[in-house]
């Protein structure tokens, strides 16, 4: 089921639930079909890898894992607070995202 999520790539977000609650990071990737996102330095996991052509050494690699979008809240660049994001149509017919606390547009 595809979501109408308000989180997009390069948004600054804060984790509001889970082991990384309160931490802030930048969204690297969004999977809209599964309501998941990858956030920089959030939800770090260890991956054990075999040696291969790209990684001759092998070993344990630390990388970001997917996190549910419902556990993230966008930080408004204008008022610097976590806020819910609304959508509205402007006069030229395009949609914009806006901060529900200060009313300013959230850049894409």
C-alpha cells in the first residue's frame, strides 16, 4: 500500500519513537511502497560480509537500516521545530508542502 507521506529525500527529520528517539538526521532514501526511509546515522546495524571483489577484507560493516516513516517528523527549516506537514494548491496549480506551526513553505 502506497502512502501519501510527507517525508522526502534530503529533508531534516527527528526520530520520535524507537531506540534512536530524539536524534536528528537527513533522509537519504524513501521507500513509499513500504512506508520506510533511510536516515543518515540513524538505526545503525552491523552487517557481516564475506570478502569479495569490491571488499577484499570482508568483516563487519556498520550501515543505516530502514526505519518506518511514522517514527519520523520533519523539522521545519524556517522555525527549526518539528512539525506536521500540510499540502496546499497555489495559484499556478502546483502543490507545495507547508509547516503547520509557522505556515511557511518547506523547500523540496
